[in-house]
C-alpha cells in the first residue's frame, strides 16, 4: 500500500495506510520486545538441529544440517553448505 506521509513524502508498507493499523503495528512491535516470543522457537530449532545432526552422524548418512533462526534444513551432501 502506498500513502502520502504527513511531511509530504511517500510511505510504503503494509501498515502505513491507516492510523489505527499503524498504532496496532507499533503496539505489537513493542510487545515483541518485552515478551520475546521469537526466542522459544529459536531455542527449539537449535535443539532439533543438534538432535538431527547426531542422528545423521550415527547412521552414517553424508549430510549437513543447516539452520537460520528457527528453520533448519538437511542437505544430503558431504561438502559444507554456504550462502
């Protein structure tokens, strides 16, 4: 959504169209900083990566286990992964 900002500029984004949605977005961002709900999935992702890595090593599969935040991926190759 595109809207004209009060200072004459242009504002782009999902929450910029209405003052109520802006206020809701700011409130949600504030709550995320206080309660940090993203930390639990990240910790669980680390645990899953560790367990999967051990299992892959134990059964002798040539694989790499990669992770970004709480998302992990298994690459069935013996060479290292990179971005």
